C-alpha cells in the first residue's frame, strides 16, 4: 500500500525510542553506550543487568573494525585497497558476508549501489578526498576515477579477493553500521536478553518487544543546518525488524552556489541530488536495510519506490522535497 501525506512545518518534538519503564511488574531497562564506526552505539535491553556486556560489545566491534574499517590502517579492507592485486580473506568472519550482501544489492539495483565507488567519492571531496574549489569539472580525472569503479572488477575464488586493476578500492560503509547492529542484536539474544533495541549512528534493530509493545523509532526531519532535531514521523519496529536511513542533508558542501552531497551515482560518476531527501528502509536485518537505503538515494523518489515495492523483504518511508518547499511523505508501510 502506498500512502502520501504532507508534513506540516511545525512538528512534535523528537520522541525517544527508549522510554523508562516505571510500571510495577515490567522488566527493567538497562542502557550502555560507546563509540563505534566513527559514530556512537546505544543499547537498551530489558531484564536483569548483564555484567561485562560493555566489554563484550567493544571487543566484538573491534574485531569487526580489524576486518572492514577503512580507517584502521592494518584492517583487511585497508590492505586490500592498498594492494595492486588483492588479499586473502582466509580467517575473516565478517568480510565475506558483507561482500556477498554488496553483490546482491548491486544486482538488485542494477548498479545504483556499488561498493567500489570509493574513487568517485574521493573525486567529489568526500571519504577523505579534497573538497572542490571550483564548479568546473576535470572530465579527464573524472573518467579516470570512473574506470576504477565497478563490482565486476572484483573476483573472489579460493579464499582470495582479486582486483582487476591496482586502483580498485572497496568501501563497505554503506552496510557497515547496519551489520554492526545485527552483530550486537545477536549478541544480546545469545546472552539471554531478547528484548532490546540496538542503535549505531541512527541505524536500528529491535529484538522482541518493549514490555509487550513494539519499540518505536523517530525519523529525523531532513533539515540542513538544523539547530534542533525534530521528527518527521515515528514508526514502530516489530519483533526482529531493522531500519536504516540515508540522506543528503548532513554531509554536503557548497561551491559557487552549487551543493555537492556525498551521494554519488556509480553508473554516471556524478553527484546525485534529487527530490528524495531521506530514505528509511525496513528489513529483517539492518545490513540489508542500510545498503538498500543508500541505493534509494541514488535512484530518487520514483526509482526508490519502485525498488521497494518490487522487493517483498523491504518496506520504505521516504521524505521528498516539493517545489513549494513542503515535505511529502511516501511510504509502503501499512497503516
């Protein structure tokens, strides 16, 4: 079902996803938080307090970073990106699942999502690249970056990940936070705390319920340079469901009156700024939701809606900017 509504300019204040539990007989809530993947993590779980949980969480995330963080110099992905030919993935736990997910999303989106887009991201001044000083585009340099992009330039066999060209690089950050959320959700479940809400940098997964009620999450109003965070809507997360949101309103810069955002279309090599301001995708796991949310920002409103409506594992909540400045909500969620 497709719903379309307009969001008024004045909105309710952001609702907290994790309220305190005061009623007698309810399971008590416990919270831990820390840093993860260049952002934060917040964990809320119900039941008796788990001693040593913080240490277990940090250890799990550290092991993940040693494989897939581009900011860790000796991580597997950093060594792959520096290599001319590739690296062995023998002994890794997290690399192959993320690579397989990336391949699935590449095929489902016909290349609108591609984890080898890194050279183009840097060309446009993101991901460690230098921000542009002029609106003029060096087409030779752009074509050179595009030649290093394409999932087909990778080959994985006999435990070795090959690259067809020395300049090919991988960036799996589009699913990294979501995958981390899934890891922490599995950890809480195995530790006997199935009722929980995991949040890494805004990507979330619900386990069980909040004392019999669904966990709820707020969708941020996509305002550039907002001094206060406001909510465009609040959604329930059913048992085991996850949500990830991608948008252009936080990571951009402006040169000569032109805005450059971090959403790059791997198929054209160009910055993609369309009317889709925010894409929130719901799925059974957060890594899947995370990767598809990134693809939706490239596809734009019509393409994103078509993608979600054609995929039974996904649901979408899209915030679209209108020519008159109003914000439109288009969702495939049932009322």
